[in-house]
């Protein structure tokens, strides 16, 4: 049996995908991505005249035979991509469908990174969650780690405390969250992210019940973050007000992200992981 939260057929499909970015690659180690610097890959770039101090092994003797001049071959360098996935593990993410879907998104993105021999780091705001590895040999280790993440239990604010779980720098930074903290907390968090990465992307996870609640009548609502309880009589008017305030929050959330150069994409858990990857992520060119 497959021990992971990603189906076997999906794992084989996403193995053909990779994270797309136009950001300058920051890795200093060899990888599978072409940079604009010259190096020692097998991809030929051009010729230039030999200069004192150049490696004589790079001289093209065929060109010398034709021109009696010394030229060396130059090749494109290969650099690794550094990708970090920051997963919101606060209690608002704990709804079963949302938490499963968020972990599946993290698994899929991380699998793509490791499969391309790039460097992946992953964290939540829980202790002992940090993962950092490079290369395809660690794909199953990563899938197992995310699959075994316990139910969300962090009672603090994700936006206030997420910086503690960040690496120093990366090529691409994915933030997977539901975005439900107050807007002023998100603004303080997002304004600091460009110093960590030149390509920051926020994947906002939602459920259909959050977007379009079906509750009616007298209900008791419990805030999963604070455990506060509130008795409410839900009517069509109350639902309309909720939808209006939610839409305003979403609009302001996206505006904050845009101001700091952060790309955003909302994914609905019920749409499924295949729809998210092969339609939304591909369409938006977040993967290729």
C-alpha cells in the first residue's frame, strides 16, 4: 500500500513537472537549472580567444586547425534552485479537508524540487518540523515527513510567528496558508519576505464551506484559534454580510501581497490536488 497522502498515479505524473521561476538562482552548488553565468555544464555557449591563465584543456583544437588561432569553448553553468515551503499549521488550518489538501500541495511541490536535484527546505511553525535536503534520494523521506504531520495545534498567530521558521534565503518561497489572520499582521509579515527571496508565492487554501456557508438557524460557533464561543442566529442577511466581509478581506489580502511583489493563488480543497496542479498551477506558470 502507498503510505503517502499523494496517490501513486499522481506521484508519477508530477515527476515530469518542475517549479518555474524567472528569479536569479542563488545556489552555489551544481544543479539542473541553467544560469546566465559560464561554467562547466554540457550546454555550449560560445567561443572566445584564449587568454593567459585560461585552462588549456578548454582549447578547441579543431578551430585552431582551421584558423591557427587559439579559442576556448564556453559552456553555460548549472546551478541548483533553492525552494522553501512554509506551511501554516495554526489551528484554523485544522479542518480535515483543508489540512489534507494543504499537505498534499506541499508534498507535490517538494517532490518536484527534489526530483530535479534541487535543494528543498520545508517548515511549519511547530518545533522540530524543519526539513532540508537536496536530490531525488530524499523524495520518499520528505513525503513521509509531511504525511506524518500531526493535526494542527499551534494556538498563536501564523503571520506573527512565521519568520522564526524561515531559512536565510531561497530562490522561490511558497507560503501555504488560509490567510485568515488580521490584515495588519499579514502586512507586517509580507513586507519582510522580499529579503528572504526574490520570488515569493502565497497559496491560499479555502474550503467551499468557508466560501459559501450552508448553516441556517440558531448555531453555536467556536473560534478554533481562541476557543471562544458565540451563539448566532444565522439568516440570509447574516450570510450575505459574512460573504461581503470575506470578499473585502480577500481583496485587501491580495492588495497587500501585490504591494510587496508577492504572487497569490487561491485553491479550493474540494477541487482536488490534480485540478490544483495540472490546471491552476500550470495555467499560472508556477510549475512547468
